[in-house]
């Protein structure tokens, strides 16, 4: 199921090939970052978060908790 969250939209647009379990991991990490930062549905920061989660995953990170921490750290820099 493709929800209209930025991460799923970007993965679909880029035609990125990730295994379904990994897509679920990225989705969880993305949702946790958004929840932690208390972002509204239309906040443009959501797309930046999605891009960062995807980039970290492409670089080899697979742990959703670590993806969350690294994404938040990247946003602070």
C-alpha cells in the first residue's frame, strides 16, 4: 500500500528498488522522525527527512532506530 507520505512518494518517483521489508524499515524511521519533531502533514521538512532516510539506507544503514537518530543529526547540521 502506497500511502502519500513523502518517503513512499519519493521511492516511487525514483523507481528505487528496495526489498519490501527495507521499505517498511524506512517508513518506520521516517514516521518516527516526523513524530519526534511534531511536524504537520504539509511541513516541507518532511521531504528533506524522506530524502535523508533514503540516502542513509542507500549508504547501508538498516536499523530503524539508527536511521532515526542519524536523520535527526543530519537535520541539525
